[in-house]
């Protein structure tokens, strides 16, 4: 492990997955099913069609096979739908022991960013700035859980993603302060 992840304890695989799933569910419990999943414009893209597959599906009822089959949906979910289904991706990726679920790799890739906020793209900012403090905490725990436990995951990428989540927390606090004034 590198950087901040080196300082954090490695979690026991069996108990940590169950505990982390419970923590994820608790952190996102306030989220409600979104009214819209995608921005409708013209002809549906294949990614939008994949996103619409999730219509009327509770995130708790999804499994890792659903995310493997419909992972491109992530790219077209509107921010509220993304936040609603994020805990499913986090939880379902814990069910696969020998590799990181494709949807989990997408989340990791989105979070593996420069520490310079001005370089972040609109997609990432719209979906990750504004999460609740508990949601950021379980996102960090999920990254720690991946460290050293799933083969083939670049530890430097995990460290950058972890640090990005810390910056996201700061940016969210700053945005909330600006919004209040």
C-alpha cells in the first residue's frame, strides 16, 4: 500500500465485507429512488438503454451480475440516479473475490484524479461533489477494502482515489458554505 492507505488497517475479508455492506446501506439509507435515470435527448444511446434497465429496481435488489451486464449505464445516469445506485456498486463489488467488478473499476477510474480540482471533469464533479459525510466515509472504507485484497488493482490508483475522496469532502463543505451565504 502507498500513502494514506498504508496507514490504514487491512480489514479481514469475510467479516469486513459484511460489515462494510451494512455501513454502506446505512450511509445511503436516506437516498430515494430517482424520478429520472437519464437525460432524454433524441435517440437513446446503448448506454442510456442500459441505464433504463435499472428503472424501478431498488439498489438493494441488484447483484454483481446485473452490474457486469449493465456497467455502461454508469456513464449516463443523472447525478441523483448515480448517487442512488452507487451503494449497489460498492456492495456488489464486495461479492466478487477474484477481480474488481467492472462497475467498481469504473468508479475507481473516475476517482483516480489529479489533486487539482480545476482539472476534474464535469461528470465526476456532478456525481461526487455533494455526497453526505457518511457516504464519503464508506467510499473511503471501500477503497481501503480493495487495497491488497483484490488482485491486479494498482495501489497508487487506490491512493489517488482515496485522496480524491478527501478532496471531494473538502469541496462539498466549501460548496455548502458558499450556498449558505
